[in-house]
C-alpha cells in the first residue's frame, strides 16, 4: 500500500515490519535555535530514521554576502528554485542529496517532526515536487510514536549506500512572486497566509523587514489544522473549515504562503486531506514578497 498524505503509527509499524522499501525522516527544527533539531535527533528518533535539517538539507546553500547586501550563489548548480529566507534548493541538487542518503524511487517516505507537522511538511512537498508521490506525514509526529509505547534510538543515523534517485515530472505546483502579482485581484487566485494573525495584520513582524500581508490574502494560521491530540483534524472537519474560509472560491486557485514557505505546508496538506486537491505553494512567501518595495502591501 502507498501512503500519500498521512500515515498512522500502527501503519508505520506494519510497514517497517513488512520489509517493504521505506525511509523515515526526522525533520524536527527550531527557527530560534537551528542546532536544536539535530541535537534532539541525536538524543532520540524512530529507529532507522534519517535527519533532514531545514537549513542544511531542505534549503538552498547560501553564498557570501556582497557589498550591496545581496547574497550570490557560487555556482549555477546551486542556484535556488525560490527566494525568501529559506530558498528551495533546485530539483537537481535535492535529488543529489536524496541519492547521497540512499533514497530511491521505489521507497515509501515517511516524514515527521516534534513541531506539530510544521517542518516535516517541507520535505513532504519537496518529494512531491521531485515527482515522488509515495510520501506521507506521520500523524502526531514523534510524540504519537512514543505515546504508543514504541522504541526510539539515539546517535547518528546508520550509514546508507549511495542510490540513484531519478527526478520525475513534478507532482506539486510552485509559483513565484511574478506569478502571484500577475494574478493579484483576479478571482482565479486565492492566497492563504499561514502566519499568526498579528503578523498577518502587520501589528508585529519579528523576522522580516516589512510588516503586513499580500493584498487580498486570507489568514489561516497553520496551527489551526492540528487538533488537541496533536494530530491533523478529521477530513470532514478540515473540509468544512476550508469551505468556510474560501466562501465559494475555487480550491484549485489557492496559493499557500507564510513567512518563508515552510509553515504554509500544513495548510496545503490539510486541504489535500480534506479532499480539496493539491494547491500551489509560493515558496518565497512573505520574506520574498516584501523584499521588493514595488510590490503592494496590505495591513489590517
């Protein structure tokens, strides 16, 4: 069986016991303390898991700051696929990393974190973008795994043999600032901003140089998708909530964004769980949008 959105703890246990090709990724991270995720991984993780770090593995390599404040990437091969604070690595570079850790096209990927699915969604989406459909989020994360009495291990991940992961046609839609700007104010596009309400309204901005939001964007904080038990809300409830937010707007026209393209993904995944299809991601998000003073900004 192939899992493409969520996988539950008993299902992961069965999958691991079956011997089917599978790789588990721990994507735990902390924006305020980037070393935190790796430290927590070394302390405890699901047996056999690989650590996928947002800065080291799931974002493009940054070059050296230039006199004008810009950051140039050293080689064309490292050119990011998006802007923003966490620019996407290009698909070719991402596939190289997957091959280095031994991930192959016949594997089921399972991603999790300790952060309410805030960071593991990034790898879920990137694998879809690389053409790999067999990837699922462990519902409830590491907490659910341990609450069920399952074992964890500590230390470095076990060595893996090099594989030859091959890119396929993208199964996820990536848009940039120009795409969003071109459709701004058109009924065919609906932007959903996953940031906290105060940041969306422009009352505070702890990370980016400009406060506010993209004109016309709707606000749905990414934490809204998770229930009191730490798992995604039921599909029916998510569908009702998104239908209430969209107010008749077409789900196919939704573009998800946040601060840097990471916390937007729980919203994107939740829409897919709800049966509303796979919508687009503006990966550069607000950190990319507000970097150009010519782009409009809205507050309130």
